[in-house]
C-alpha cells in the first residue's frame, strides 16, 4: 500500500485476504462468480467438469480479499473463500519483501 504519510503501525498492517476454493464438479458454469468478483480473481476455465460445464479458475492467486461475494452469489454452492490467518499474511508479505 502507498500512503501519503506512513502510519506508525504500517509494518503490522495487513489487509484481509483469502483463498478461493472451487468445487468444480458442483459448478454449472453460470459465470456469476466471475462477473461479480470485485478484483477479477476468477475467469472461466477452458476445461470441463463431469457435468460438461466450464467451472471458474483462479487467475490471481493471493488477490482474493475474502469478500465472500462469490460464495453468496453462487446458486450451486460450488465456490467459497477461506480467510487467511493474519500471521500467514505477515509471513507471506515478509517473504515478498512487503511491509
């Protein structure tokens, strides 16, 4: 994050992040999750599931902000996001050279 002035606790600040879990064989390929994802984390894949539909795929690993919109909008309950623990976020940020 860029700040015009740096907060005192900037090293300890992390945003909410999550990991998207897709149950591909439950998906019917409606595309609601892809269309309504605020950060374009998902795209429709080219592969087929057992039902013959194209399930979504994650294209921005680590880009999910755990808003759960995909989970709320999915009519088949085929997708959800899992919040990352704050300590895992700090370790990932440190490994990437972040705050």
